[in-house]
C-alpha cells in the first residue's frame, strides 16, 4: 500500500519533488488547515513557483495569497537561524511569521501585491528574531509579484541574501 501511495503522490505532486529538507517538509505537511488548502487544489502558478524555489540553490521565499502564506527553500533556511522560525513558518501567514518586523515589510508587500513595481533594496537593515533573540541583520533583497492564471498578482517572490558581514566590515574599515 505504501508503494502505491508514494507512486500516486509522486505522479500528482511532481512539483514537490526534490528540494531537500524543505521539499520533504512540504510533502509531509498536512496542508488541510492552512489557507492554501491541500496541494491537489493549488493553482498551477503556485505549483510552478514552488517547483522553482525548491530546485534553486539561491535563497528564496514565496508568500502566496491574501494571507501571504510562507514557502521557502533549503538555501533560505540559514537566514532563519537556529532556534528561530524554521520550520514553524512553513504554511504560516507572513504577518505571524515576521510579526516583529511587519511594520517594515508590510508596505513593501502591499506595493507588490497591488501590482506596483518590484522592490529592490541593497544592504538594508531588517532586524528579526532568530537564534533565540532579535538580531540586527542586513539584507539585499527583491520582492516581485507572481501572477496567477487570471493575470492577477497572487503572491510575492522573494530573492534575498544576507549581507550583514559585508556591511559590518565596510563600517569597520571606513571608521
């Protein structure tokens, strides 16, 4: 029975194949109680976006739907720290996942979700909770809209890289 269930899962959910730990967590998660519901009902645009992030070696986060539900890949995990947000934020609303910085990032997400231009910020201080405490962290990131099948912005695709060490080094050498 387990073999046929695995075969059915792999045929119906090829977009979740691979992806290391995050792929395994997404496949194992009970999505019934999340705003996105079960993967069988996810739109093709969400499936394609998840396949892209799971198979990328660059840190990526996808926030989907009106609640901006969190999906991310293995390279993004280190930015969440130890004793931080991983793996709890998988399937969580972004406002809950990043409540401590929501006042900073919400206007940027709102701009993108409203169909505005992508947001690109370089070496920007965005402190958040990880490693058991609030840390002062610098990021270079881009928030881009993801369109659904109707052409409406349905999510925010986040490419990001932590630049804390670089920024601190530059501050130290220029002092």
